[in-house]
C-alpha cells in the first residue's frame, strides 16, 4: 500500500512522541524475590534451603516449569512435594517462591474435558478454557450453611435405589476387593445422570492409563462426557500429583455447587491416595504409625470428604454428593483405611467377591451395606414398594444357607426361599444399563406383590424386560407422583398392578425344581 511521504512522516513523529513520553514517565520498581537452592532430590521429594519466609503449603517454582508444595518447614531446610516430571532437577538448582498456594482453573469450559490435577489437558483437544481459579485446599461449608439431604440421587441401579438409597449431598462409600465392580457402579451412576441436571466429576487417582481410557470411552459412548469432568492422575505420575488429585477435583466440583448446581463427585480410589500420602510422608521422614501410615491420614480424608454437602437455599441450594471408592483385601473391611472411611462417610456399599463369582451383578452385599441418610431422601413411592425387601432378602440368605444342609423344609420356608430367589433375580442388572424410576417402581411392585413368584427363574430376565416395556403405559398423573413427596393411593397401586399383570400374561407359569426331594 502506497502512503504519502507527509503522512508517513507524521506517523513516525507521533510514534516517537509517544515513546519519549513513556520513557519520561517510567519509573523502575525494585521487587524483592526470595530464591533458594535445591539441597537434594529423591522420588517426588526435594529438600530446599534459603527460603526463610516461605509458608506452609506454598507453591514453589523450580527450573523447567516444575512446581512443588512446601510440606515440611524445618529450621534448616524445607521438604517440598514435587508436582510433575522432576527428572531434570539436581542439587544446586534455584527455587523461587510464588507467594500463592496451589490452585486449579474452574469453569464451564472444563465440562467434557480430561485434565490432570494441574489443569493441563490430556485429551488432545487443545487448551482448557477456565473462568476462575480456586485453591485446591478450601475450608468445608459451615454447619449453619448446610441444609438437610432431602432429594435422592438416582443411580439407576435397582438394588441401590431400592435398598441403599443415596441423597444429593451425601457421602456414600463404595468398598470391596479388586475386580468386584466398584468402578462400574460409579460409572453407571454417572451415566444415569443424563437429563437430570446433575454435573459429574470423575477423579481417577493413581489408575492405569488403560483403565482410565476405558472409563472415558464408556462415558463418551453413553453421552455422559457432556456433563462430566475427568481429573486423572496416572499410576506412573509423581506421588505429589496423586496426592493433590482429589483436592483439585473437589474444588472443581465446589465451583459448580456454589453456582447452585447439583454435582456428583467420584473418587476412584482413595486407597491409592492414602498410599501416595504414605510414600510422601515416609520420604519426608515423618514418623510412621499404624501400617506405616502417618498419624494424620484420617485428617486428610476427613477434610476432603467434609466438603461434600447440601447448601442452604440462601447460598444457592447446590449440592455436592461424594462417592469415594476404597479397595479392601480379602474382604477385610476392618482394616485401617476402610474403617477410617466408613467412620467419615454417611454409609457404605459393600461388594462381595463371592457374589461376583456366582454371577450376581452388581455384587452388592445387602447385609453389610447401609445408607445413613438416603432413606429420608427416598421418594415415598420407593418406600411403599420396597419397605420390606431388605428384611425379606436377609431372611432368604439365612434360609438358603440352612437349606444347603439338606434339612426338611416346610411350605412356608420353601415359599420364602423361592421369593428370595426372585428378589435376587430382580436385582441382577447388566453393566451400563441404568433403569428409570418408573421402570424400577413397577418392577419392585410386581416383586413385592408376588406376581414374579409364578414365573420360572429362567424366564425372570424376559419377564423383567416385559415389565420395563409396559412402564410406558403408566398414566402420566401417576408418573408425576413417583418423584414427589406425595403419597400413593390404593387406586394408583391397583392401576400399576393391572399393567404388570397384562405384561406377564403371556409368560407360562413353570414350577421350579423343589428345594429338596419329597420323602
């Protein structure tokens, strides 16, 4: 583009005038910076000297963009937990203070993304857009800021929603041996939140990369990533990243809760978190306690899970429901970490490897599982149809064990055993196939009224599918009362039973083989 010489000269003069004015008004300021020196580096830990004013849990910056958290403040040196790849660090490298604590980016831009505890993307979809930053360590809501848990969090799993209900704002522990379906229950719960206005955060702590990839693939396949944030700390990451992962995930979830949203947060699993903290503590020469865990292992989990709550309406009315997962060894739920988590949470879902081996999925041990809050948040429709199921199931398990000894059983006992087998068959549910509230209600009502007792066991799965398909014929007026505090009427109950009988009409009644041959 051609520019007139006069115009170009004018532009140059104005530019020089602006530069001259800026030079005259500029006054340099001296900003003091504290710089320390690395004394030694070990597995995920660095000892630093020369930072006299550093604060506890302050973020420190190392060469190469590596950060660390000041954990031990001794008289002569600082014990720092390193976050990220520390392989290039060596003794003598400089260390600088950042004068801030560890924080993480939060915002709606995280939905659908897979990130690490530092907020860096792991899904290859570009930079993560966040609107705010929150410290990963935040005080829990005050008692007076909390509201009672009154609304259920539907998992879509029949045995849990009927017998071990979970409320929004509750902390329900999932525990069991390895490979018993703990993660499957958590993922099914996330999948079931589709269309229920519940945001989800899935925190994978110290998991294998293949396991994390499988979980993300399951969520994408069912469209759950649209409302889910996945925070990942892989097994080969430094123990510091594994330690901060659940705290970062909780801050992300708290941001949505403070916006008035309902949030579900899954910690998978806190066993790896406790082991990472034990590794950090032992490397920092902190005194070991029971099973070599440090004395404050209870505190790090309690201050984490205490942040899950239901806020008052004046504060937005949001809720944060926590599903921590813990791995047991040989079904020992009285071990150190499991008992800690059981005492912190509001109930637990125990998974049995023996039930898993028998093909009873999900392998929930109803006798050992309990919900200390969810019963008050359960819809009256559930209480009307599932009030006595837990007792009937417990009686069935005792009678089934007794019958294995070849004892002679009377007719009432045989009926209880056959009814219990239908209960177990009804609670059998494939993975990634959540059941809606209306379908659960009609199945449970059919079960408790004894209609399933006339169906052969080998036809129970088809009979359930038929009942589920018939749920669409329930009148809208009755459907509207399923998810409200309004109680049922006898007319509602009878109308649903008519639909159930019609759905089961084409199934032939086929007596099962007797429990014991007649003498």
